[in-house]
């Protein structure tokens, strides 16, 4: 069974299937990479809770940065957020994001 949460015409915020939650890409508010990453991860926490999961159950994360020069700044926030010993498989790349003000977008898949 597939469960879709907060479904609109274009996408669902969460899709659950066979004990796995797939979150839509999350971005955050703020002027800096640190602020945007913190807000983005707080939004991910909230969605994971709605899906019956948590950050310790993340299987995979895909991080998009608008500029790879921000890699270390984003990682400082990420490393403090991920539970010790429970780091997911992760990829990080540079991409042009949906708005010029966005610096980071994170996509997460987690066990429920």
C-alpha cells in the first residue's frame, strides 16, 4: 500500500511504502548556508515525525548546494544534527536550485 501525505497537484510532501518514507526536497529560510541548513533539517525532523520516523532512521540523504564552496559550512550543521553512529548513505552535489536565494536542498529517505 502507498500512503501519500500532503498531496498536491505536483507532489506529495511524504510518500510511504513498505515501511519506508520518501520526503520531498526540503529547503530552509535564512541568509546563510548555516541558517538555511538548520531550518531545512528542522523541517525534515517535522516531516519524519509525521511519517512515524526520525533522523536516526534515515537511510539515504541527497544534498544539493548552489555552490560547493559552502560544503564545509553545510557539513558543520549536518554533522551536529546526525546522531552519532547513525549516519545515512549520503551524496552531495552542486546544482542550480529553484530560487536564486536558496543555498541548500536536502532529500531524505527513511525507514518508518
